[in-house]
C-alpha cells in the first residue's frame, strides 16, 4: 500500500484519521494498522475508501497495489 498517497487523499478530504475511520466503520487503531500494512484491507474496505475519498482511477492501483 502506498501509505503516503492514501494519507494525502485523507488530508485533502479535510478529514482526520478518526473522522475517516468512523466513515469506514472501523476503529482508528484498526484503520491505522491497515494503512501501515499490518492488517489486510478487504475488497469492500478498499472500495469504501475509493468512494469516500473520491480516489481517481489512476491512483487506485498506485495506492492499493504498490509495495
């Protein structure tokens, strides 16, 4: 996962990690683990992130499939 690009989308949305985790329906600590790659992100969670943050198609692969 490209943590920096995802964090940029979160910051540009005007949401804090707490706000974003609430919209995702997970705790802030769970979201943090997922962003850090310590826990897997499900397809449904990735889809929710894309919708909530309005991630551009060209950035989806960069965020979720970058190592």
